């Protein structure tokens, strides 16, 4: 199965899971009552306080990450925090928790450690997070005398994370034995397989090395508990916004159940599973179903907005293309070629050649191009102009291309909020209105964002013979260059 096909199936599976959870969450709920609950909610000052607690938790996560890789030069707390936030922001826009891979790739790029070791560090973070969440869930359940399915969830979680801890313990306490076992098992498979297996186990052992020192392991555990106490504070802060008592026990249970529940692969931002598990946690504690669902939506906003905005800014600031970085890192580790350049031996990472394949226009490129072009153009003109736009955007420097992508993502999000539909799902008239509102509006940065695609698309249109033919003689005379047809010239 190709990588593109695999990504498609992951997306479809995540969408299906989210749809099921959303249906289960709302099937017995009076949406009118939910709307009334929203109408009487008091978001200020509770939602900003919730967001602030969530942001503080990310700085604690950054401190923990720096502690996990503190031997690596150059990783400061701010950089480590941005690495963490980029991973969370990527989970908000990518399906099936693919943000964890983005996070590991950026960590490898920032520190120079192997990608396998960065993935091991990410796995350790997720593992200690799970243990900390279970610790808080058990404590809150005992304090609030909550039993039933929540207690059963805690037992299942303890089993799963206990098995994972046992596997990690092999790398922590028996690194030499684990390396010897990998060497022995891979020896019959040939030298390349043997070297790959040993390198993989070495990276895993190096990633887990910090846990061999009891004091360090304790510090990581304490920081993990503080992380989830900060997140619990976010859940506490949202309760008064809906007229609920700010109960720490209720909030900790809601936080724990929600975060254990969204381990299930789903759509970007965990839409569906988040709302289901969060609302079910409150239902189990006697909160009305309509209020519980409204609460879940508010908490989702409190975590989604700051992480996404902050992560997008961090990626723009660092100018990192994590996918390309990870691909080069993998290629470098697989490479066995060495070539002398100027008398210096160089390892061959990859042979880079100019690509002859034209950039393919996405559905968004086609929809945007059609909204920019003058009326009456053919499908061929639209397709060729969109392909030209995609090629020119792909040729931009990484930082500029990243800025363009972030800007268009904000535009598409605005369109979805404004029209309750995606940009590609709008009719042509509304797409033209949305583009015109940004391209000719009063906000200068928005006009600058659309200057590049408008100029590029119109250039392709005016250079296209079929595009020029759609203009009348008067329109062609108003163009800044001579564009009369041969028949008109002789006439």
C-alpha cells in the first residue's frame, strides 16, 4: 500500500471514529437545551483563566522535555516548549495523532539526536503522562467516591500502561542485555539488518538513559503530575462559566477520562472523542447531559485555540519543515555510500536532482483560482492556472511558503466559521465574496496575503491563449500590454 493510500485510510478511519463518538454524544440530548445553556454561560473571566492554566502547563512540559534531553547541547526551555506545542498544534490539524511524529522530528532537528531517540523520548513522555493521569484519576475517584465505569477505566488503563512500563524497564535496567539480544537475533539477517537493529536499540536505550538515575526519574514523575494538575486547573476554571461549582475532584476526573479517551485515533483536534468522554465524565457525576456537552465544547475551545495559534507561530518562527528533516535523517542513517569531495570523505545522504514533475494543484488551489479568475473562463484555463499557482508556491523559500500556508489556513478557518462550510464547499459567488473581502479589505496583512496568489493566477490567465480569448476587445485594450489577436490587428 502506498504512503498516500495509507494516509487516506488513516484519515477515513479517524473521521469514522469521530462521527461515531459525536453521534453517541448527542443522540439523546436536546440540542435546544444545549443552546440555552450556551446563552446563559459566562465565559469571562473563566475561559481566559482556563487558557492561561493550559499555557502554563506547556511550559512545564517544556521543562520536562529539556530535562529528558539535557545532555544535548542547545535545547533551551523556550525551544523545548515550542517543540511540545508544535506537536500539540499538529495533532489539532492532522488526523490520528500524527503530531507526535512531527514533534519527534522537530526535536531531532533542534537537538541533532537521532530520530529514533527522539521518538523514544516522545514515547516516554506519553507513558509517564499516562501514569500521572491514572494517579490523579484514582486519587480523585477515591476523594469523590466515584465508582462504576470510571473505576473500570482506571483498571484497564493501569494494565495497558503497566505493560508499556515493563517494556521500557528492559531498556532502562538491562540495556546491555537488550543490545546483545538485538544483535543476536538480527545476525542471521545480514550485516545491514544487523547494523540497523543495533542502531535502533542503541537509540532507544539512549533515550531511556535518564530514567536510570532514581532522582532524575522522580523529577520527571513530579513534573508530569504538575503538567496534569495545570490541565486539571483548565477543567476547573471552565466549571463556573456554566454555573457549576468549581470542584477540583470533578475537574480531575473529567480531565483524566477525556485524555485517556482521546488516545483513540480520530480526526484533527479529537473532535468527537473529546466531547464524548468529557461529557460522559460529568454525566457520571450527576451533571445534566445538556450542561455536560456544553462544558465539553467550552473546554475543547480553551485547549484548541491557544495550542493551534501558538504552534503555528512557532513553526513560522523556526522555519522548520519537519517532514523533510525527518526524511533526510532517515536517509542519512541508511546511507552506506562515502565519496571524496576535495580530499575530504563525505557520506552520501541522497542524490538530489531537479524534479521534472509539475506541481499538482490541490482542490483548494482550484477553488481559489476559480474565485480569482474573471467570469467565463473554461475548465482548462482554470486547471492550468491553478497548476501554475501550485508550482510557483512550491518554488518559494521554506519560510515564505510556511507563512503562506499558515495564512491560508487561517483564511479557510475564517470561511468555515463565517459560512459554516469549507471554502471548497461554497458556491462560486460566495467564494468570490470571501476572497474579495480579504484581498480588497481594509486590513493590510490580509491584502498582502492574497496579493501573491492573485497576481500569479492572473498572470497565468493572461498568458494563456484560451484565457485571453474569453476577454472582450475593450477589456484587452485596458491591459498593460498589447494583447490584440492577429485578426483584430489586421482588422
